[in-house]
């Protein structure tokens, strides 16, 4: 069982930055593929970014490529999402997720956090 707790969300103006964190309870954090997903009101949850066990490979949704950076600190059991040049359309609840199997951009993750709200004003 892995518990995931996100933090770092908030209200920011368009063009601003936020860094989300996801603290994991697992001592075996380094053996999980990690991802960030988001869900806006009235919309389905969508993939944002994913990172391999070592951090050597990353995937991004086209909508955030070049603006968001996913990273991980395995020694500290923490996943990050640095979000720059934020847009109003980035407004959503952001959740982190963990997966035992290989890197993927779909929703097939084993464990999910509760989410943290990001609101970008125009």
C-alpha cells in the first residue's frame, strides 16, 4: 500500500509559476513509476506528466510540454511538478499517482493521492 499526499497548489496569475509536491509513504518509492494527472470541473481526468523509476525518462502531455517539468527525489520519497507560464486552462485539481508496471500515459495507476487545487486567474 502506498499513500500519496500532494501539496503546493494555490491561486496564481496567468504567467506565474507553482511547484507541486507529492510525498509518498512507500520505502520502495524508487520502484514505482510516478505520474501527475489533472481534472478540471466538468471534464475527465487527463494525463499531465510521468517519470520512470530513476527519473531518466519523462513523458508530457502536449498541452504542458515546455512549461511543466516532472522530477523526483527518491532518497526523500518525493515527486515534483514544476509549472511555469501557467494559463487559465491549467486550472484543475492535480493528483499524483504511482504504478508498479512500466511507464504509461494512461490512467492505469495503482495508487492515487487526494489532489491539490491549482487555480490560474487571467
